[in-house]
C-alpha cells in the first residue's frame, strides 16, 4: 500500500489493518485453529471500538449461517436414510475397471451431487467405497482419491448451496450493497468450470497422479510385519502381581497395549488402567516382537498355555470379536492438537491404536505421545460394537464400509423428496432459501430420516464459528475505508489493463491466498477490495465478486487449501507436492477460463 495513503488512514483503519495482518499470520501458520482466529478478530474489533457489538456479531445471525447449519442436517438425513445409496453403489461397482474410468465416473456423478450437498460429507461417505474398490482391483488409492476431492470442488461452484463459501460470499455481497445471489446466479460459469475441469482431470490422470502402491503400503499389513497380538499369563513372582497397569512399568517402558484381561471365566475390557492384577491373569497384548521377548526374559509374563481342545476358549472368542479398521481425522476434528494419552483415547472409544500414518510416514512407537493432526490415519482394533459406534462420531471417519451402517433405508424416498423440495421451492421464488432449508431440516427429523441426536452431531461447529466470525472482516474493511484504500493501491497497477487480464489477476491472487489460509477468510477479506476495484475500473462489482468466489473455491495446489484435499491426503498416502503436480495445470486452466466465462456472462 502507498505509504502516503497509509499515513492518511484513521486510527480505526490502522487497527483494522494490524488485526487483518495478524489474522493472516495466524491463518497461514496454523498457531490457532481458524475458527479461534475468527473469534479473536471479532473480540479485538469490538474491544478497540472499531465495530459495535451488534456489527461484529451480525454474522452469527445471518441467513447464510443458518442455511449452512441446515444444510449439514439435510445432508446427514440423506446419507443416513440411504438417499444416496445408488451413488455409492455406482461408484463402488466392479464394472468400473480402471482408474481413468473411475475418474470419469467421479466427475460425471459426484460433481453434480456436490452442487446440492456439502462436499465434506460426500467425501466422507465415498472414501470407504472408493478405497474398497481400490483394494478389490489392486489399484493404488493415490490414483483416484485426489480426483474425488477435486470433483467435489468443481461441483461445489455449480449452485449457491454447493459450498459454505458461496453462501458467505452472497452474505458479504448483500451487506456491501451489491445484492445477494440467487440459487443459480453463477451456474452458467460453474457449468463451464465443471466440464472443462473434468476433461483436464481425466487427461492428466495417467501422467500426473502418482502410484503410491496398494497392498505393500496398506497400514494394517505394514503393522502386522512388526506388531503381534498375543495372549500372555502373569506368573507367580511377576512384578505385576498386586499392581495396577497404571502403576506398573508395562505400558511406560514398553510399547505394549493391553486389549483385554481374562480372570477365570470373567472377561474385562478397557478401561483397565486401575484394575489390580493377580497371579494367573491372562492378558491379550498388542506389542512388538522385541518387547515380548524382553518381558519374557524378565519373567514379567509368560506365554499363555494353549487351552485343551473343546474347552471354553474365551481368548479365541475375543480374537474373533476384534476388528481392525483404519479411521481418518477429518478437518474440524476436535481430537486434533492433543495426544492419545491426553485424550484417554482407549477409554473414550474402547479401541486400541495400533499405528498412525501421516502422509507416507507410519508411526508405531510411542503412539501415546504423538500429537494428532487433521488428515492423520489411525489403525484401530476393538470389538465390533465399538467400531460401529465410531460411525456416530464427527471426530473420526471410518475408512471401511461396515454392515448395517444405514439403519433407516426405509425412509429413502421421503428423504429424497424433502431434498428436492428444498431445491425446487427457492428456485421458483416460492420460499426464501433459508426458510426452505429450515423446514426441510424439521421434516427430516419429523419423518424419522434423522434422529435428534444425529441432527446435533451433524452440525460442524468449527464451520459455524468461522463463518459467523468472518462477517466482521468485511464490515470492518468497508466501515473504516480500508477496502477503498487498498483498492486504490491496486487500481494504480490495473488501471490500464484489459478487463480480462484484470479479472485473471484477481482470480490468481485469490487462488494463491486461499492455498495458505481459509477460503472463507479469503472471501471475507478480498470481496470488499475487489468490489472497490471494479467500481474504480467502471465495471460491475458483481463480475469481480464472482471471480473472487471461484478463485477461493478452486483450490488445487496444496492439501491444506481445501478441507476435502486434506481428507484424502492421508488415505491416498500422498506427498505434499503430489497435490501441486496434479493441480497446477488445472489451476492454470482455471485462471484463463474463469475470467473469460465471467466476461461472457456480464458482456464485458
């Protein structure tokens, strides 16, 4: 920004500028969760008097936020009722034989669905299906999972409800006086983006998608090479006798997990930390070969004798009941940032963590001390009922299809009808979109497509807090005149550019910014500035606002640029540059395509 212009700014504008710069640092570095950063900005702008409380908190009562909240519930109702079972069946069909055909199917079917259903639950639902297809076909997941994410990103810009970012952009545009978006306001641009983007994705798939392996890289297989599930017995004279697991060295000095304890005919499952051990107790352990040998040499444990044939073998029943699955920490998981030990993970979920994969790195040692991050994949082992119970958690995503995971399929037709009405009624101006979404949410619960508890669990609180707090960004930028000041600085460089290249510059700037910080934050910050640039160039502000919207949504360069990219990063065993390699040509195409489509729509 021009130093003279900066010196002329009022104190409120300078405070806003410093707050804006600080928030960008926090978004980029990740020192605070994005939603916490948003709340911090709201608090600072109110505390310094830049915004009144009613202005700063206006976003928490906005129609866009309430619409997003309802869309989470509607999508949960669709998936829980089996409304999208047909899609899952087509994606997992054995008739699809090659990665390229799978990518064609993803871009053809998944992208249009993501125009009406938030892309995060779509990826969450289809990840186990696609991974199962990869296992059956012996194809590396890295050949198809990134296209799954990109397909939902492309489809998310087809309609207003395709992404929470679209709704936020509409809200910001409305507050700035440029008008809100209709359900299909930017669909003509979105269709062009979808068709061209899909073609590019298919053509690039063979050369630009890596092959990270299938069977050899499977987490459960790699674990089995160095981890053992074995039954041991506590002998007389063992230091464990009379002690609790918490008070012994068993789990402090050795990489050992106690899965179950058997005492005579009794069977005890976690939590076991405070249970006093006795002579003759049988423990089901998960441990490495070296640790098992050391425990035997110290006479801490001995291998349990094999029971006689025909005896009541509780241990065999236990092993048969145990199941090993992989789970993903999705974006927004409240478990991220804590260690397994601090979370008391085993006690909370009644499962044992056997290994952790972060990208290509697999951790098996000292798992309790590892700090969990979004995108981590955990290998868990536990009883069938405990594994099924994980499906109700928003903090973990089970990467394997489990039988009976859609218990209300009898409501499929009702759920589909409700979803169609939510789309059709606003399209014909019979109901406001927010009203249709709220009524649809109530109808999902009233008809049994969604239970009340599932409704509450479906709501992503991190997204709600982030979107609600980000409204203060655009209000502060506009109120203090900072948006106009920044726009004047940009105008000096864009003044003599053709409109097409000016739009291309705005698109590219927005895309690069959204790769390092939240796309919602990018929209809230850039739209007020871009609108002022449009006015200075004598162009329709909405043309530049649409360009910012598409730039913030087309995130193809990094795994952290968009939440669905992060969701597939671990399961696909990608490396950081794999995303950029596949996404860079797509970004170049979009940088040239979107401004041209915008010019066509607005006759520029």
